[in-house]
C-alpha cells in the first residue's frame, strides 16, 4: 500500500485505512482490470488513422498519453 493512502491522517485513521485496503483485494483487482480496459481503449484511439489528418494531432496525442499516465497512476495506488 502506498503512503499516499494514509498521508496526512491520524494514526487511528491510518490503521483503519490500511485494514480496509488489505480487506479489499477482490475489489481492487476488479478496479485494476477496469482501468486496464480504459488504458486499452485510449491506446486504440491513439493509433486511430483518422487522427493523423487532424491539424491538432500532437495535442490530441499528448492528451491521450496524459490520460494513460493518469490511469497508470490509479493502478499504482490500487496495487499492493
């Protein structure tokens, strides 16, 4: 569990959060699977040929890459 989960909380709250985190293995695994599906959708969209004709292609790609990066950050928070 990343420290981010308990950062800024009192010890009792930190203990409760840690306990809840450990008890939510199946939920977290499901969330990771859902977010991985979102990542695949972003990757497919980024490779779409129709985007190549857009004059804003670099900005669209940057946005898609940033979205993927955000999804990966969420996964890193969910994994033990």
